[in-house]
C-alpha cells in the first residue's frame, strides 16, 4: 500500500508544472520593479517556452504516430 502511494506521488511530482505554471500564471507583485526591459525579457521568455513545448509535442507526435 505504501509503495503505491510513493508511486502515485512520484507520478504527480514528475508532471507538476509548479515553476512553469507559476511563471505564466503568477499574480501581480507590487514590489517587483516595472521597466520596459524586464517586461520585454519576460515576454520573450514566455514565447520561447511556448515554442519549445509546441515543438516538443510535434516531435513526440511524429515519433509515435508518424507524419
């Protein structure tokens, strides 16, 4: 029984999107500096992460299901 719990927790931790989800869906922090350069950097990072995830999905689809 205990081994099944460990397996379930491992599976949940493996697919947790804590940091990535927090990066996209975090609330406004009033103490965070507000500059154009910082906003631009975060927007570019978000675009890069989304492009990576889309490409990863396409590669996995092609690997498992063919063209």
